[in-house]
C-alpha cells in the first residue's frame, strides 16, 4: 500500500541520491595559450582594417559623409593595433600570424556600419578578457598595450553608435 502524507494524499517519493556534478576546471592559462589568443585577435585586427577600408570606399548617402572619413581613420588605427599585437606576440616568444578573420561586406550602408559596430563590440569584450589574462600571467607591459587598444576600440564603438543614432 502506498504511503500517504498527513493530508491523505500520496507522499512524494524521495529523489534518489545523486552525485553532485563536478564542473571541469578550466585549463590553466599558459603563455602559449595567451599567444594563441593574441594571434586570433591579430587576425581580427587585419579583418577590421580591410573591412574599414572597403566600407569607407563604398559607403553611400549624404548622412554618411562624416563617418566615411572616420572609417578611414579607424582603418589606420586598426593597423596600429595589428603592429602592437605583433610586437607583443614576438616579445612573448611567439610568431605573429598572418591569418585574416572573415571580412563582412554589404551593399547597404547601414548594414556596413552595423557590421563594423559588431566587430568593435566583439573586440571590446575580447580585449577586456585579454587584459585579465595578461594580469594573471603578470605580463604588465602587455596589459598596458591592450588597455591602449581597448580605449581606441571603445572610441570606435561610440563613433559607430553615433552614426547609427543608437
């Protein structure tokens, strides 16, 4: 006969004891892993440089005249970021890569700016993580170089948000 609770209903069955889930510990951060991350960042900087050059050349519409010039400036700043990252990778004992992340193009001017903004927001998140990783490995010069890049990426995001009226 099934057990009943004090109110006459069926008593709830106690769940079987289960072993607590053990989360896998993240792999410890090594200098080699950081170099790999920095090379991925470098590929994104190359992508941003190319994308900004293309977008500055083909963006149309009088409402985009001011941002057209700014996109050309952004491309030069992304080039400077690529140089800085390459120097930091070399300093850490790695070899700067030559890969280029996927370049996003569009025939729609607004979509171009949205693509650029998405890239900047991604860069901001990546560089915040990378700054923490540099700190963790006590690579303070790298941290400082990344902070400089982050400040410029945040400025780019603001420029694009303003152009998109966000």
